């Protein structure tokens, strides 16, 4: 079964600093990959998804970008963080054989 | 917006069955019903999914009405560790996206 690794678990960054969150997946190949954000007290919002290397679709306009340099690696980035980028960031993967999405343990990002 | 309606919160006594309802009256023929739960500060955990027939696995049972407009997730013997927010989601199973739209879910509190 697939395992989704996210790091770091928590991160505190100043406004205007860059960001790089990494997600790697084990136990599957050619998965669909997803980045979600959960703001405090709110539901999950889909930010980006990818169906293959170098293929990124954005769901909402924002200060963030995503990249997929390898089949099982998904990176969430920002050049300059805003206060509104605070939240709980979750990576998810769905096997190409049509299994349900499975989530990592998330990164809690606080912007000061 | 989420295409499901769930009660905001529910209580259940430890050891009793927890029955969590979900309305999805606008579900289309190719959409599945998925259930996830999220324990505080963790990523969502997949529980079960189904299309038309009732489903059971080691975690729970899913009962879908014949008209598919509603469903019930059953945790047969709730424990304190089942305290979480439970999300009912409808989504297509296949396709290149398979995106999940999370609503606010039901906060289940299991009490001793």
C-alpha cells in the first residue's frame, strides 16, 4: 500500500520569506498527486493536482506554485509568503488504478 | 461548494454503534460516496466508499439508499479513538482528476 511522506511537520516562517514543502510517495507508480490547504476552523481546499511529471493544474489563484520533478515527488513553493498563507498543508495521492485518495500527515505552516 | 449535507455534530456512547447520516440528493450516476475522517491535527483518513451497494470493511459499514440520495456510515462499536470529524464526499471514481470536495463534516464525540 502507498505511504505519503510530508516534511516538515511544522514550520514557522516570516512574511516575505520563501517556502518549499516536499511530498514523496512510496508504494505506487504514476499516482495522481494533490496539494490541499486547511485554514483554521475550515474545510480542505484543493490547491493543485498533478497527473504526471511536469503536469500541474491549479484550482485557485494564489501566491503559491507547485512542481512535480519526479513521478513520486510533489513540491509546493512560494517566493514570498503572505500572512494569509498560514494553514495546514496536506499532500494526497491516488493510485492510477483508481483507488481512493490517501493523505499524508500534513505540514502546519505559521506565518509571522 | 460541497454536494453533501451532514449534521454539524453528534455524540455517541463508547461501545455503541455510531450512525452518521449524509444527504447527497444531487448525486449523479457516476459519482461514488466516500467517507473520510480527520482526527485533530492529522491528515484525513480514508474509511470506505461505495456506488450503489452497501459496503463493509474492517473499519465501518456504508449503507446507501436505493435512490442513492442519502447514505449512513456505521461504526459498529465506537471507541474513544473514533472521536473525529467525519466527511461524506461524492466524487467520480475515475477520470484524471478525482478531486475531493470537503465540506464541514460531522464532529463525532464518543463519550465514556
